[in-house]
């Protein structure tokens, strides 16, 4: 405050500049993603963020998505170059380019464009990295804590933590699928769980014997976590409501630390481990695809980064044209 003629004067901060309105074509496109394609709010929000970033890039050049006919391939290339200068991940750049492809395809359908400025542009080559997985010993250690570990104290929360981890590793569920389970989704006598996967696709996931035992133990103690009378969620947080993703991530990492693992672990790592260990044990790719709930086989092939010696061994043992077929069996005689 400052004083003028003895009176206090309050300085008023200028109001922040209003954000530019979203171009009409963008609003229409985002609405179509939700209403026609059935994309989730999170996916639509990701598309909106990508388009807002491209819009900001265009505004610096006197252009905008409200006039898509003025945008050329060079503008799209310039946007990708700017992302590269900012050291954006190649996967992120590829996703943004995919967003732009979808947007301009929609504008073409609406006859607002004569040509697609993304035509002929290829996604940046991403580094080939397989999903991170625990080895078999690490995975078993995580779901079988030593007696001194906090997860072995026998409390209701400890039973829940082990049941969750055993389900993620034993059935290969996504964390969202596990946390979305209700009590009536389990059939322990049959050893199956009814899972709602991506795209609202339902599937039946088999439960391992160890998982069934952990779940039975947890269900006996579930009431100690204070669920309300109408609470149907299988996995509860410490306040009695449905367990959330952040709590689940802390649970898995705490189990890894309690087991003495030298690295951090997260829920999706257990899903990766499930798939990797099945493939290493000789399961066929199509079966693993069904168990994981993948819509496309190409998604499942990310788990096939087996070491070369293992691949050669499988070939020598199984392929009819291998010169070494059956040698392992002969050597045992």
C-alpha cells in the first residue's frame, strides 16, 4: 500500500490476460472423440493438451487452428523440430503427431481442407526398449515377504497388500482393472475374476492358487478396514473407501523394499513380469495376449525381448528343421 494525502491507497494488480478461446474446429473434434469414438475424458484431455501446444506454436507465427487451411506440412515439421529442441521424448512427439493426424483428418471430412499437412510425415523412431520386469526370484520375493518385513505383520492392511500384489503378478491385471474389482467379480471356487478392461471389454482372468489363498485371507480381514455398509470395492484404502492408484503404487514399492529388492517397483511392473515369465516358460503369444486383454497382438510382442540364448534354445528344442532338435532329451538318457 502507498499513502496519498494521508489516505491509504491499495494497489490493484492487473487482471490476468484471458486465455484465447478454443477454436471451434477443435471443440467439434474433441466432442466427436468423446461422443462418436467413446474416448475416455483422460484421453480427450490429452488430445486437447496436444492441440493447445500446437496452437501456441502457430500463434507465434500469426496462424491458428481456427484457419486450418493455412497450415502446411512445414508448420507441422517446425512444431516437431521445436519439440526436439526441447528434448521431448520421441514417444511424446509421436503421440502429438498422431493427435494432429486425427485433427486434420476430421477437418478433411468436414471439407475445411484441401490437403492434409501431416500426410507423408512419419513418427520419430522410438528407442526399442522392452517393458521393465522383475526376474522370477525378485517377483517371488516381493509377494513372499520375510517374517521381519512390515507386510508380514498379519494386519488387515498387510493381507490386502499381499492379495493385491499376488493378483497383479499371478493374473497380469492392469492396476486399474484390479482396483476396479468389486466383491461379486470374484469367484474363488472357480478360480476366476471378472475384469473390466480397456474399452469396457470384459474378460475372465484366471486366479493362481496362491492368489486365491491370499484373497481368502484378505476377505476374512476386509471388515477391519472400515468399509461402509454399501461399499462393494474389493480392495479398500485405510479409510474404508476404494483403494486408489497412488496408494497402490506405494504398496507395491513398499513390498519391494521390504523384500530387499535393489530397485523400485510399481504395479505395472508386476504385469510385465507376469507376461515375461509366461513367455520365458514357453507360453504361446496368442494365449498371453488373451490373458493380458490386449486388443492387438503387436502390443503383446513388446514382451518378447527374451535373451538370444533363450530364443536359440527354444528353436533348437522345438523346430522340426533344427539340427539340434531333441538333443537335450538324448543327453538325459
